[in-house]
DNA sequence: GTCTATAAACAGATAGAC
DNA sequence: GTCTATCTGTTTATAGAC
């Protein structure tokens, strides 16, 4: 209806035999994200992906197996993207660390609010978290924890706060939360602001504001640490 | 057949004829919130509520009707609670407005993170927003918009920012977003902080930190407005 | 108002042809 | 690898007894 073709994501040359598998995966991510896992039937996925219903069992074993594959695919892509955006965190000056935090967060916000696949992925992960299924463990261990620790180290260098203190951990979560909310509450946010949808221009405004909030928080933390 | 008296939610005083209806409503909110609308069968609701399956049709017409009733009940309760917490917003000094924002936000965070019904309600509303169903319109018009406008006026008095500017609207959303994220991402947040769950003590810590962030944002906004 | 039985549609999974 | 037909169980909704 509205989502465009579920294309290969970061995908380079998936072999011809796997194109069906990949189409199923991308379609499933899109539909699960949009309508939820339980509300999406395997028949619908197969139909949209232009595959037959049997192929889901063939490639993924079951509907639950398809869900796991979706989660792994997304987590892996985000992790690799993040490790490229935050290559080396050590030996930085406070202002460099702050700048790196800004770049990373700004990039994530713009990507999450505008890029179609990213929107789907964020929605998918959120549902997995709220349903607390089996994949949650994997998401936490392989994706969230290493990424969050890296951000906390950056925050520590930028502000002088200790990197693994409860305060720092919560503070970093609250910055992430600001960004995520604009994706999650998009229908409400857009309407309240008189926007038809959140496009490139609107994402830029949101990004600027969240980054300014973070900057204000960093400045305040530095002042607190001067005492 | 509308849902006034949303006060009786954990309800002791519901009239005898309506106790079945109320049990169905509360059970539905809990199960829809926990497992999602599509993943929850009417059979399960009836069983948990100790009612028979036919009673859902009898009282609410259909499963979709039950969902609408849940949304209305929650929106009504939140709206009435909020209007009690924020009775009069006019003729305030900046520091009074800031204090009122703090009290309201702190109250919401503590309630949302600890009180069982509030947790369910927040989860339910979030799902409705992300699914963009019919009730979304009602939630926006009767709940979010009036409440958000009130908060923006408070923010305006506290900081000097114009009340209905895009900046102010986004800023208030970002504060709400911080609070909501800790509810939404609770499984991840708790694990990262080494907490088993978010209880009263933990909610207090989160509340303090978010309120400090808001205070920092208000101070920074005041400074910007001095130019 | 409450409850049971049942209809009609739909779900996920699979066997087997090609 | 792909596709169809079909099995088995579950879903919502409803008709009708009490």
C-alpha cells in the first residue's frame, strides 16, 4: 500500500538462489514492523514477497524462525553501521568526544526518521523489546550493551562523569530516548506540529533540537564536575 | 453507554450489573498491553476475567469494540488525572511554572514506572499510536493536544520561549520522550543498570535524573532568551 | 444477563508433485 | 527450489437455551 519494495538492505550481491529468502526477510521486517508480528500472517508475507507460502518453512523453518532471522538481520546491520560511525573512542579530548556524540546521535536521528528501512527496523526492535521474547537477550548482548558502553565512555570523556556510573548510564539512555520518541510518537508529533509527515526537513529540525538538548546537558554536567 | 466514572478502575464500587463489564475491560487492558491486541484472543480475556465468551459481544459488540472501550477508558482516566494535577496555569511566575512542570513530570514518571495500571495504560496507548488505528484520532484530540498545550504554556512561562512555537512544542515532546523511554525500554534499561526490575527506589532515581535534565534545559533556554 | 454449542473464516505447518 | 492442496487447530461472532 505505502511501503515501497522491500529491497536488499545493505545488501551486496545476494546469490540468485537466495533472492527469495531475502525478499521474504525484507517483506517480513516491513510487515511485522507495520502491523505487528501476531497480526501478520505468513500468507500475507508470501504474497507481498511474491513467494509461495511453503518457502517460509523451507528457508526459516517456521514463522517464529522468520522472526528470529529478522531480528538477527537488523541487529547485525545496526551493529556494523555503528561500529563504522564510532570506530575509536579512546584518547579523545572532551570537545572531540562531544562532537563525536553529536555526529553519531544526529546521524541516527536523521536515518531513523527518514530512511524507510531504518524506520521499519526501529519499529521492529521496539516491538521485540516490549514483547520480551527470546530475541531480546540477543539484542541486548550483541547490540545494545556494547554500543551503549561505547556511548557512555564518550559521555564520560565529554563531561568528566565516570563512565559506568548509574548516572551516566541513565543519562545516555535519556538522550537515546529523546531521539526514539520522535520516531515512535511520530503520528502525534507530526500532527501537533502541523506537519503532514516527518520528511528530511522536519528530521533536520528535530535533530538540531535534540542535539542542542544534549549540548545543554553536557555543559551542565561539566559545570557540576568543576566543583 | 459511555464510560464515565473512570475512577473506578481497580474498582470496588462498580454496580453489580457492571462488574462483569468492568472486569472484561480491565483484563483486556492488561492483556492487550502485555501481548498486543492481535495476539490476545477473546477467549483468553473471558477466561481471565472469569466471564464467558459471549459477554464480550454482549457488552462491547466485538473485539474491536472492546479495544475502543479500553482506549476511551484510559484516555479519560489520564485526562481527568492530569487536569487535577495541572489545575490552573495562568498568572504564574517563571519559577512557579518550572516547579509545576517538575511536579507534574515527576508524578507521571513515578506513576508510570511503578503503578501497575499505569504501566498497562502506557503500553496500551503506545501500541495504539504505533498501529495508527481509529482511536488514535480520539487520543490526540481529547487527550494529547489539550494536555500538551498546557505543558507548552507552562514551559513558556518558565523559560520565556513563545508557547506555541515549533521549538517549544518539540522541546516539550523531548521531555515527555525521556520519561516514556524508561517505561518502554524498561527490560533493556534495567538490565544495563544491573537492576532486577524498576521498583519504587529505581523509579525515584530515574525521576530525579530526568527532572535534572529538564532543569538544565530550562536554565539553558532562559540564558538563550536573555540575549 | 449468563452461558453453551456451533458456524464460518483463517491460522501455521506439511506432504508431495514438478 | 518452487508451488499447490490439504490437514489440524484456533479465531471471532452468533444463535438460542436457561
